[in-house]
């Protein structure tokens, strides 16, 4: 659809996004990402209003969820949960802009925003030309206004800073540092911020209607041809789950004695296989639904019964995989990889539950429910501080068993400092030394500093590290790193 003419409010919001991007996005990502996202969201709102788009409840859910996800970089120092949160926020933002309730709309929504990067710039430029009566005149007016504003701020700001030392300190803390060498990069950030804001606003004014993409169902199969392979698979699942129940109630000792495996080997041996079983089962369900017989009520009942049973047995597999990972963590400690795949397994279990619910109440809501579940999981994952949880679990294990992977703990982010601070000396100082060194070398401004870093600095200031009497103390404590 064709976008409505760009409004003045939209242009001001786009300009604010570009200026804030230029000023704030140079030193890293933290609360500055939220500050930049606010005017970009306003640009989308104004553009949608000018195009007379009605704000729907689901659009608000996606928009608020996307803004909420951007709080993760502001709170956490670790890069990996922040990356997941930002990527998911982009996906939710595309859903808020384009709308949609089908699988193509949910999965392909970001394509609409990317498509608007070029068209959005042309759309914004045409709006400027209309307001200033010609391209050359418009550029000249804009440049003159920008230069005069900058001169006024520079002159009066310097005078006020010279008149009061407290105001000078405040100005130094609030205004980003800039140098001639940073000029080209600042221009890139300005242009990038303007382009992204225009793309967002243009998408809100002229969304891509991906709900109109029709995915044709596959050719329906005969009942026997469709059901027999799935029933055989169900029997296999049932046999495996029966063994799991026997092991659960009969204890692991007999199984370990019979297989010759250790406690940790038994746990590690099965988790990855069970994770792949869960993924493959989801694929089987997707293709089974595509080729399911659909001649009448009897076929629908058969499909629900067979796939419902398969999904229920898969939930037992998910529970078994989670239990095995818990056993492995008890033996070797918690790591980023282990907590990530465990979270992924739990989310796959949620998807299976949603599929089972869709078989009872209909599947129209399923794509949006899966997207909302993924976003909620990523948000919860970031807010719970994975690095902090890893450190806390490993400190607890160290207190119980005396085992601790010092080399791995040194690579954690500042989010782990509150938990690692509970260690006794000299282990505490040996673990926190590298994190403290990184924090001391990091001179990022306030808007690019996470709350996790601020809290870590406060802890290290109130409880300084102790220099080991012998330089080899930390090396001896590190020992041979545990198998990861």
C-alpha cells in the first residue's frame, strides 16, 4: 500500500532519533538504546496516525514488549543475553509495525522494515521538499538552522560552564565527549539513525500485509498411510518413557552398574540426543499436519488423537532431558552453554504444550502465542542474569563439594560479581581480579554503562580485593580446569 505523506511530528521524531543516535550510540549499548528507541517509536506512532491506522491491542503488546526487551542491555553487562534481547526486540517491533496473525506474518515481518530502508528515505525527503519549497532551499534552511543552534549552545554553554564549576561538571557528565577524529563515525551514526527511524515510520504508514500470503496445504494422505508411521513412533516413545520411569523409581545405581557409565557420563550421554528428539518431533508434527487426512469429523478426531498422544509423550522426553542436564550440572557445574540449551529445551516444551492446546481450541492464535512465548522467554532469560545465576550455582557447588572452575569464572561478566563476592579469600580475589581489571579500564559514559557494571563497581569499592602473598596462589587454585 502507498504511504500517506510524512507529517511534521514524524519528521521531528526522526530527527530526534538521528541526533540521539549520533550522541549516545558511540560508547556501547545500555540505557542509550532505550533513549534512542523512544523517539523512533514516536515516529512510528505519528506516521501510523497520519495514515489513519487504528492501533490494535496486539500492536501495543508487541511494541511494549519490544521496548521492555531493550531494558536487558541497560541492566546486564553480559553481551549474549543482551544480543538475544535486541534481536527479539527487532522481531517484535516488526510485528507491531506490520501486524499479522499468520505464520508468514510472524516469521517474515522484519522483511517489511528492511524493504522500507530505501523507500523510507525517499518518503522523508519528499516530505522535506514539500515543506521547504524545493530541495536546495530545504537543505540550506536546515543547515542554517542547525549551525545557528549549535553556535548558540556552544557559546552560552561555555559561558555558563565558566561561571559555575558545579554546572561545568554536570555538563561534562551529560554531554558526550566528541573529538574531530570521531567526526566521521558520528556522521555515520546520525545517518544510520535517520534511515532506521524513517524506515520504521514508513512501515507504520504503509505496512506489508504478509497475512495475505497464502500457504497451500499439502495433499491429504490416506488414513493408514498417514497414521501408521506415527503410531509406530508413538510406540517407540512409549517404550523409551517407560524405561525412564523405571530408572526414576528404581534408582540410577542399577542402571549405572549395568551400563558401566558414571553418574555424569549417563547424564551427558542422553541430553543432546533428547534435545534433537524434541526438535525432530516438532518437525514431524508440522509435516504431519500438512499431510493429515481431512475428509470429515472422523479424520479430525484421528489427527487430534495421534498427534496429541505424540506431543504428550514428547513432554516426558523434555522432562527427561531437563533432569539429565540437572544431573550434569551437579557433576560439572553450570556454564553459559548449558543454561542456554536448557532454556531452549524448556521453550520447546512450551511450544509443544501450545500445539496441544491448539488441537483443542483451534490454531488461529498459535503463531502469535509462539512469538509471545519466545519474547517472554528471552526477556526472562535476560532479567534473571544468566552470568549471575551461573556464578551463584557454581559458588554453591564449591561450598558443598570444594570443586570450582576458577578459569571459567574469570571469563564471566560483571553481572557475576555479587555471587562471586561470597567466595572466601584468596579464591575471591583470584576470581574477581580479571573482572576488576576490565571494569577499571572501561571508561564508558553513564548512558553506555549497565546497572550490572555499576553494582559490580560498588561491591569492589566497598570490599577491595586482597593481593595474594604469593603470586602462585591463584595458579595453584586454578589447577586443571574441569571438563566443560
